């Protein structure tokens, strides 16, 4: 997908689920055109660094060993700390203070892992929101939900879709009927731009009511930069979800989708029963693949002929998104 803006976007971006990064293990990653290494140290902290050792270029994510809070190169044993600095050179009493790996700040919460990206390596300028605490009026105990991973999580790798295109689904009401086979067209009830967030409330009209303002379902959502959106459902369904897109390179992104589904009354387990898994898969998890059937072949249109119902929120979102491209490629 060709777009008139960079893929090297500033913000928080999802890189996986906590369970994919076991303690004492290194993992190779590739995002924003860079080889990276993720490792969970002996204290349980997760770190993401530049992937290649500064000695002779071995990839730390392929065979790298976790030693204390360091990652040890599988080639010659050089160790690198969570601050990116060289901590040990085998057989020598000194370290190389002139070499350093780039450090990518990590936010790990509610079973999900996020990485801060800035093209020039600047530190985070805002905090990643808490997925389950984002909407206080709808707050629920995290233990009241089934675990999101692996049963209620999906990943699509290296898809030809830019993160902004994913978010543009938010103010697009008309596509639900044609892409998701919805029998009721949702309404954008309100939206606001607040710094790095774009917030909106969508309503699904109650067809059983004669009141046109009666809603069977309300979806409260917040876009946390261009990394993705967090939604809280209120009404006929009361779950949470996150839909995130992270650029792999200048042509593709990985897409992450997770749902926090309320536990059945009396169920204290974290694993959802088969009947709940089947319902969530049928009604919600399938929507990712519905959208991808369009995005994979879509051409980005800079000046779209929008419907009157969508034009204001749609263009508001596009204008808001420009702030995340203010760093030269």
C-alpha cells in the first residue's frame, strides 16, 4: 500500500503478548525496518534493544543468552545491559564504553507488550494508556475477564496496510453493512481530539425501540497515537478489545487483536470455556479478516468523496494523525 506519509511513525506500538517472552529467553523482532532483540531478564523485566551486537554484528535474538539483566552475544560472549551499554568482554578487565545499543522503552500490561518508537530515538512523550482502566465509568476488576491470550488474540503478519488506514475504520460507519454483514448501521455519536489521543463514541441503534436515539450498544474508543485503538463495549455486550498495527518496514505491518471477555457467573478460571470461545470467535474475532480482505488490495485516496455522515470525523482524524509524522525520515 503506497501512502503519502512515512511508515516510521512516532508512538507506542504493540509487539506481542507477554506469554511470548518467557523469562531467561531472547527473541528476534523486526519492526520499523530494524532488527531488534527482546529478552526477559532474571528479575522478569522485559527489554528491547538493537538486534545486532556492536562487536562483529551477530544477532542477539538468535541464540543470545540471558545472564542476570544482560543479553550475551552467542558469537563471542559480549554482554549488553538493559541500558544498551557494554557490560562485559570475556577475557578482558575493561568494557567498551564507546559502543551502545539503542534501547526501546517497553510498556507491559494486561498481557500485552508495547514498544515506544521515535525515528530519532527520543524518549516517550506520553504514557501508554491502561487498557482496562482507560474508561473509569466502565471500570471492571481485571480478574472479572478471561485471559486475552491465546484464546481471544489474533495476529496477522506482514500485511500491506499502514497503521493510519487501520484507524480510519473508526469513523467509517458505512462499511459495517458491507464488510461485516451488519444488519444495523452504527452512528458516530461524538468525537474529540485531545493531544495524542483521538476519542470517539459509536452507537448501535436499538431496532426494537421507536426512539431513534435509543442505542442497544455503545462503543467507547480511544486511539493512542497511530499505534492502535482501545475499545470498551457497553450494553448488549460488555467486553474490551485492542486493535493495533505496527510497521514492519516501509511496506507492511503486523496487526494485533485481543479481547477481554467477561467471565461467566461463578467462573473463577482464566481459561474461557469452549462455548464462550466459539461465540467470541464467531461474533468478534472474525472481523479482523473481514477488514483485511479489503485492506490487502486497497489504494489510499488522499481526497476521498466522503458521505455527509462521515466527512467531519474522518477528516478530523486525518488532520490529527499528521502530528505523528513530524520527524523527517
